[in-house]
């Protein structure tokens, strides 16, 4: 449904976490505890301003004394620097995710000009919440409807 150029619908982003366990271990040294997906709410294609939102990843580390990183995959687009959500009738809506509030450093895997979270030496036995900054660029002509993407999150330690 479209009203005066406003695209109505839910702009969601689901994050899926991966954590590798070595054989014989009952609990990995670090684990993703939760991920709060980004919800962009209503996007207005006639607005001159981008649409920003924030999600988060919460992780916990035990017995981890070496640096760890968190990478985000490219999603459906297959491109870290040009992510796209899928919408009605195969339409796409450009967006991206950032490690910084200024939204200058694209969150990826450290290649192709992207950044990763870390490396950091984790705080032990305390949940750490890391913000994920999202942005949909302004003035994209798209039909109204729900747009979404799913990314793989990889924690390396």
C-alpha cells in the first residue's frame, strides 16, 4: 500500500549466529547470546534523508584470553558493500550495516573495504552488547510492502 509516496511495511533484518565448537568441548569459549534484528519501520522514498535504525548482538566469553572478532555476511545480495533487502515481486531495497554510529565503516568481514567488530580481548563472564547501525539510503523508488534480509554472523576466537 502506498500513500503519498510512503512505503508502508516492516523492514526487518534477521541475524543468524555461528559459533564453532572443538570436538570434546561442552561449551565454546565464546558464544552469541542474542541478536536484536534491525527494524527500519516505514520507509518514505520521497524523503531527502536516509532512514537509520540500530540493532544489537550480545555475546558472552568464558576462558577466552585471546582476541575475538564478529563478522557479518552479505545477505541475499552476496555483496558486503551493497546489501539489498528483498521485497514484493522480487523488488529490492538497498541498505547497509555499520560498526560505527557515524555509519562510515561498513560491517562485513574485513575485506573489500569493510570492517569487522574487533579484534578485541573480551571481558570474561559478562554479557557484552554491541550495536549494529543500519541505514537505508534516501530516495529509492520501490513499491510498498515488507522487505527483509537474513545475514550470517560469524564469531571467531
